[in-house]
């Protein structure tokens, strides 16, 4: 029998607010355990939560950017469960009436085909604390609770079970990751858990309309692992069914070392959590005016920008995609073309030399030592014939290293291209005189030798001779 996998993703997006969702404590990562806490996030009795407005603004932006409708009156609910990192005994989340609903993202599958992936909901919630095992300075090697992360704001983005392959899941996830980092509401750091994903996976016989029992896979903190975990889980379920077994609803943990998933606990149903509206928080009312203001404040999103790069600048799809990989990269490109009109050339240098240098040095585009205007100056030096494209690479490396302007480097190192015909002719004459044998070879029909002469002239000029002038003069002389 053939099987159809069905995948839905629940993504937790940690928001880049300075303070927590219901108190004024800092959200900074990596501080001394329990140094960023107060009665509210410690869950002390009687402490009252106060909603951080910034969290709502970020949630609205995320919703508008994923085609959701914003719920005019949304509700916070208590999700009740016990765990040592949750001192209140409940997590403040949203259950009925989450802030964003009924959205979608279009993802590209198999080249040009576009598939619409539904987004069921986006809700706001607080994160729990963290258990720290065996790293304590105190006596024994027990576990400790660090509540710095407790009450950190999260958005949970829940997709419809519309995804069918691990590739579709990764494409969707990357697109969502790009949107939240582009909006500046999340740093997107998957290793630190700022963007993390649980995958619901089930399989059903091809042609069936009844979804199979699903397993939820937790702890997947890279795009690569998402793909691995889903593929392993699909195969595990198919093997199980083929062997006459049944898939049970459970939560499974992905182990990146073995690439497998293992059972963690049987999966709770929503009613196990005894959700009820939090009596400490009033319903959140969002006016049309607020939504409209947020809509106006939205930046041009990656997809729109990609389209504009193609329509207005004539870039091919590939270039447009690479140059909109992040908002900072797209901004860099736009600053470059503001100073140089050849968008294709600016794009090529960014995708080529700039990207290579950034990767080699582990530098982010935000910290690129060559300003977009300087890159444009370098291209202008090539355009007006001051330097050759080859010498430009040398100048580029020096710009990267020293931060000097390209014009300064060219003058200091005497790199100006030699286009003067007389000077080049003199070099050619000397080289031909010193290599009479090769001249004869060429004249007897061995035209390959031409490359030897070009090489000699470039060598004699230290790479500075204008290649097209060299070619033209050489041809004339050798034929003569
Ligand atoms: Zn606090």
C-alpha cells in the first residue's frame, strides 16, 4: 500500500522585546540564573500580570504578514499543568479567540508551483523556565530551576495539516523564519531556541480522507533536523502499520545524534489542560485603527521586494531571491544601486565577492567593512576603464582589509589600467623580439600561441594592461 504523509507544524517564536510579557524583567539571554526575575515571573501568590503592549504589536505584525485576520477581542487563558519550571502551575496562553486566525503562506514547491499552506492561528503566550542539570555549583549534582526565561514572550504559529513532504515543511519553516526576522520581531536563533518547531506527523493510505493518528515531535532546532525528524517519523509509522501495528498518539523526542525519534509521553488532549480564561487579565480589545496603523508600519515584505527587484530592476528570479535572503542584505543591495545604476553588476558583486568574504570571515552583512557606496565606487572605476575587472578583485581585498576607499588604493598601489596604445605596443614589440620562435609558430598557423602572448603582456604590465587593447594590438602585430 502507498501512504500519504500529513504534516502540521507548531512554531514557537521568541519575541525580541526588552522585557517579559507580563512583567518588567529583562529578556536578555545568558544572564546569571534567576537574576532576571520578580514576583510575577516567579509565580508568587498575589502577584498580578500586566500585558506588555509591544508583544501585542509584534503579534499583530506577524499576523498581518501571514495573511491572518486579527481578532478584535482576544482572550488570555490558563493552561494548567505541573512541571518544576512552571511555578504558577499554569502557563498563560491563549486558547479560544487567539489574536490571529485563518492566515496562510504561499510556498514554492518543485520550482514554480506554488502551494498555499494554511495558518490556523497565532497566539501569544509566556515561556516556562528552564531546568539545569548537573551544572550547579552547590553540593551534589542535582537539578536546578532557572526562571530567567519564565514569562519571556512567545508567539505560537500553528499551521494547518497542509504539508505533505519534509521538503515542503522546511520550505514553509524557512519562509516563516524569514518573515519574523525580517519584521525584526525575533532574532531567529534556532540554536538558542528563539525559533523552534514541533512537527505533527501522521500517514494515511493514498486516496483516504481520514487522517491517521499523529505523533508530535519535539526538540527540533535546525532546518536540517526538521527534515531528518519528519522523514524518520514517516518511515517509522509506515513500517509500524505494515507490520500490523498501530500508531499511538504521543509526544516523541528527536535525537539529533542518531537521527531518530523516541517516545517521550503519551500526547495530552486539549481538555487535559483545563483551559479557562485568566481572571487576572482583561480581554484584549484591538481597534480597527490600531490594526490599520500596524498595517501602515509594516515594511515591504520579502516576497514583495523580490517581485519589485524583478519588475523594476529586471533581475532574474535567482538573483532576486538571493538578494532578499535577509532584510539587511536587501537594504545593502538597495543602497548600492542608489550609488550605481547597474543593478545586475551590483548584485553580482554582492552575491560573489561580498558573500564570499562575509562567509570566509564569519561576518554578518550588518557588519560588512565595505559600505555599499564604496562598492559602487569600485564598480565605477571598472566602468570608466581606470582598472580592469581582474585588478578590481585585488582592490576589493584591500578595501576589505584596510577599509580604504577604492580610489585611494588604486592610486597608492599604482593599479591604474594601462589603455595607452603606445605603451602597450612597446611591450608587445619587446615580447615579440624576445620570442621569435613563437611568432613563427603563430604565423605558420598555430593560433593557440596567441594566449601565450596575451599572458606575457599581462605579466609585463603586472596585470594592468587593458585586455581588449592588448588583444586588438597583438592580433594586428602578429598577423603583420
Ligand atoms: Zn519578572
